[in-house]
C-alpha cells in the first residue's frame, strides 16, 4: 500500500514538474511571402521575450533570403518580416528603443555578406542588448 502511494506521489510530482518547466521555443514559419526568404524565426527567450540580455530572436534564412539580404532594401524587408513574426509569436510590441528596424536590417545584411550562403545553415541572432 505504501509503495503504491509513494509511486503515485512521484508520478504527480513528475507530471507537475513537466507542466511547469520552460519549454524550448518553437520556431515559427513567418508565412507567405516572407517564407520565401526566411525559413523560421525563433524567439530568444520565450519565458521573457522582452528580457534585455536574453530576448530578441534568431532567424534562419533561405538561399533566396541570403541573396536578398545582401542589399540594404532587402535586408530591411527581412527585418520587417522577422519583427512581425516575433510580435505574432510573443503577442508583445517590439522594443524599437532597443533595436530599430534599421539596426536589425544592418545586422542581417552583415551576416549575409560575412557568411554568404553559410547563413542558410546558421542562425542570425538579433539580440536587444547590442550588435
């Protein structure tokens, strides 16, 4: 009898722990037409997306996204798509006082120039705390 009770308590504790533990963020497909250029956008800190040090997002570009991101206007469009996806995932406003669209676009453009087509296999991380 005592063995059954303790096993039930352990089972309940495990279930509660799993329900309360933070889950890794799911990457979101930004939808058409953005998905032509961006494979997915992942929120940096799902539990606290506006955390200055760990918030932000990670972007995975397609080959076409890297090609478009090489140029200022293309990188700006990618930044707008990514910020919109982040907002839809978090249901929060993007903190433009920390990262403007232009600063996000410059970072995307720099990744595209620096990594070239390697950017399609690595995450471009846009943090709030800086470049």
